[in-house]
C-alpha cells in the first residue's frame, strides 16, 4: 500500500498511459498518521482497550454486580476507544491536507501483490473486526447494565436511594425496575432514556423535587405490569390476615385482630374487595395525589352505568380528566412502601428485635423516630442518646437501639424529605383515607337510589377474633363488631381522622 505524487507536467505527458510515479515515504499512508493528533488517538485507544479488559475481568470475578464497574466497562471505556479512533482519523485527514497542499497530485495505491500492502490490509481488517466485536459486546452489556436494578438504584444514589432501599425490602424485590417503569423492547428503552436525560439535567442543576412526587403520570398501565404475574381471573376466595399492634401504655399491651379478607375477584359474584376487577370503575381526582375523589362512574358486567357524586360536587366532568381504575389505584405502593413508625415498631416488637418488657418502649421509640433530623447520622446519634437517657444501663437497650436505628435507615430519608407521611398508601383505611376516598357514605348516585357505603365493614372483611390472650381463641365465623382497644371510639368514625402512622 503506497501513495505517490506525480508532478503536474508528468501527469499531462502521461495522460493516456500509466503515470510516472515516485514513491515517497512522506506521502505514504502510514506517514499521514505520523502526527501528534493521531498519536494521541492511538494512546487513547490503547488506554481504552486496557481499561476495558481490566474492568471486564473485575466484573467477572467480583461476587456482586456493581453498576459503576458496568458503566465504566461497557460504556465509558468503549466511548474512549471511539474517541481515540476519531482522533486518529482527524489527524490523518489534517496531514493529508498538508501533503496535498505541498504537492500537486497525491494518490493512494493499494497493490495486493505486494506483501507489505497485504499485511497492512489484513491488519486493518482484523482490527476493524475486533473493534466491531468489542463494540457489540459493549453495547449488549451496556444495555443490560442500564436496565439493572443496581444501576437504577445506585447510579444516582442520593436521589433514588429512598426508592431503591424500600424496593429491596418489598415483596417485589426480585422484580427489576424496568419491568414496571420501562417495559420490553428497544422502543420503551429509548423512551426511558430520553426521559432520563431530562432527569439527568435536573440532577446536574440540583433542581429535582424533594421528595419525588407520586403517582407517576406516565407509569405503564397495570395490565402490562401487575397482570403479567397476578392473574385477575384468579382473584377469588378469602384470605386470613393477622394484625398485631401494641398500645402506648407502660406494658406495651398487645392487641391483635384476626381478619378474614374477602378478596373476591373477576369470576366471583360476591361483593369482595376485588369486585372492582369485574366491573369498569372510572373516577375523577381533584388533587395530584388522587386522595380527593368527588366523582365515580361504574359500569357493571351487564352494561348498566351508575354515576356517583360526593355531596356538594356539582362540577362538569371533563372526560380527559377521568381515570379508569386499575390495580395501582389501591395497591399504589407495591414496591416502594414506607412503613409508618407505629407499624414498624410493632413489627420489631413482634419479631423480638425490641424487648416488649421495656416500659413505654413502643411510644418512646415512635416518638424518637418522628423527630425532625437533618441527616441520617444525626438521627441515629439522637435515637441512641434519647433511649440511653430513658433506660440508663439497661442490658436490653442495645438491641432496641439497633432495631430503631434500622427502622429509620429503611424508612426515613431526610436528604430527599422522603418518609411515610410524604406518600399516601391506599391499601386499607387506617392511616390514610384509602378505601374511604370513595366508600365514605358521601357518594350518592345521581338518581339518589344508591350510596357508596362505609359502615358495612363485613362487605370486605370479617373480624374473626380480636384482643389478646384467650379472646383470640374464640373465633366467630360470622364476624364480630370491631372493638377499639381504647375508649371513646364510635363505630363509623374514620380511622385516619385519628391515626396518622405516628404517635
């Protein structure tokens, strides 16, 4: 392979025949790459190759996948190799322009009969194949890196740490983020990355909201996510549920409720909780968090339409603002639930993480959890100091402190202002309106004949037993009225009017 320069006079004299050529090392193809820009490009390529193979080995041998190693291996290192190749080409083009300006005619000759040209061509082809192979491997691995849960949760660690930590402790911990937030196929992948570009921009400018607002407006519909595993036609039958709570007295008295949840479902004619699945339910929410629902429209399996309005709501309803109810309208925190302080401490006591014999430990622990702390470190330090001040020298205290600190780490994120009170949970109706957003005795049909009731507790669940000790052995199959463990409760009061999840 060679390039030659022919004087203009020689070219004119030999226009009808082979030109007279003189080989010039300076104008050869290799000579064009003998410049500082191309040299820098070769150095960058070699550095990228070295980094790629080194990080590839690290990625293979490490016991757990690290998103940062994956990003460096399959995205950053290949990007440097591409940059180096670009510098090599740029340097060659600039050098070619210099040679062309110095000579009247510069020509490239490739003679495959010459061993030297053949070796150069073979080396170039081999390098190209290797480069394309590495690019393909990098692209494939890079795709899987950015689709991994560790990448989603740790690449922008401080911002999505609350979502990542709560996901790890949820029932959906083995479901990858992309299964719900992205979807299958390259189209969904590209859309998610374009959306992510905006979020990256807000991250650089530090203008992202704290906490991250929900519900997500463009989340994939439940039919494409939840229903891929949870088959609606199989939502039938009843399910036992035991809820154990501890009171705020000195003995941290136990109070347990055994419930029989009437799950119901699409094939069931009974009015169970999942009665909604067999009917089309539409609603209008007047707040961003979908907690205020003044209008509901129900179309039953026979096509009959009933419209319900909350008392005092007379507005016209725009169809574009109407949402069709799906799984996520009730199960709105399936993978990112923040436990309330009360529930988290109750669970820790039940598991023996916190010794129940510590007087008032239930109320003291929850009181310390809800204090305003600027950082996690401050919270852990003040939780320890506060409990030490209340139970000085008690040998049972060390385990309790660790348990309360762990509750804080798993459910409170002061840097993002994320905690249970920032995110309504619509399952149930104890700490948030939940079911009572519609089932409140306030929504009446336009003909005045129907009401979406609240007081018929047995429509969704039966209380089989409640209390403690021997009371829990007296099961009542037909159900029994709820008995509040403290005085002053009247049947019909909405739980969330008093219960907030904290002390």
